[in-house]
């Protein structure tokens, strides 16, 4: 995960993890000027829990790197350091005092929290998903464990590649995660409603007394008391959507997947 700050918090990090942290001074420096030196510091932030003790927070700045120009620019406007081995549940303030070749001294800082969690929790939580997609707010119908299962598959399955590739999705990555989870939850819900309680066969009206939030596809017609209403089920449908076309979330997922995949990918 890229950890870059222009003056603000960094993504959380595990206490057993180390990573490169970068401060970008480009806007602060302006159109001219280049960093010639940088001094890193690490202290416990005021937001850190009072019961967390760290006698040597500076030791977590493992390997500061000298400022280097980034092609095609000849100016050095970013500084990077390898940081890690933080104390569990602590919140740290990383800061850099940068010396500019025109005599200026600039400072940027940003907080980082250290805690043990599943990698997926940093990207998408169950509560965050329910808030963004209220159709899945019913915890009885969509248990936390079921949502977490699909979140883990989307972004952090053990010993395998995540189902949603952040390098391909780019700016749509968060949207892709949530649509992937929503589609699979809706498909699973549909299968549960059709199966009914164990040993009972299909249940009229659906399991638990409610009907699936999606059917086998987009309904093309409906008749009630002699009144018939039809819809053009091709409008808004992605071509050759396959099983992604079974739910509106899957259809939207495929649309953005194709959109995100139209540009070259740099790894």
C-alpha cells in the first residue's frame, strides 16, 4: 500500500509490518526549489491511548532515504523513509523538516496508527459497507460474518490474489470492492430464499417470509389483476454480462471494470 502524505494522516499499519512512508512537498515548495536535506522525527501523537508506552519512538524511522529528483523533473520534492516495528495500538506523528536549496525550511507531519487487523479492514469494513449500501443493512438477513467473508475474498484472501485488482481499478477501487461484495451477497441471498429451510424444499414467499432482493435476471413483464406491465430489460444492461447481469450491483461492477481496464496498467 502506498503511504504518501502532503500533510495529513497515513493509512494504518500493523505493528509487525514496515513500509516506505513518503512526504510530498511539491505544493509547499512551489514552482521553484529543490530539497537538499531532510530530518525525520517520530513521536507518540496526542491521540495515542494513555496506556500505550513507547520509550524510543524515534527508532521506528528505520532507513531515511536522501531526497532524489523524480524524472522528468530535475527537482527533488519528496522524501521517503522506511518505518515500522511500531507499538500495538499506538498513534505516532511522523514529521520531516526539509531544507530547500533557496534557503527555506519547510515542515510536514502526519499521523499513523498501528494496530493488528485483517488487511481487508483497512480497505472496507462491514459497518462501512452497510452504511454505503443500505439494502444490506438487515443483520439478520446478511450477517456480519457473511459480509466479512466476501470482503476478504474481494481484497485480502489468504495466500492468493485478491478478486478485485487495485492496480486495474485505480480510482474506482473502493467502488469495485463494494459492488463485488453487494453482488455476491445478493446472489447468495437469492439461492437461500429459493432453497428455504433445510429439508423443506422451496418456500412460497421466500425463506424467513421475504422474497429475494433479486430474481434470476431483470424481469421483462408482470401481470396483476389483468393489468400487464412490460419493461425493456436490455436498457442499462452490460453486453455479455453473464452472471454479473443477475444483479444491478453486478451489472454496475462489470461496467466499471470495463471502464477501469481501458487504459494501460503499470506494475
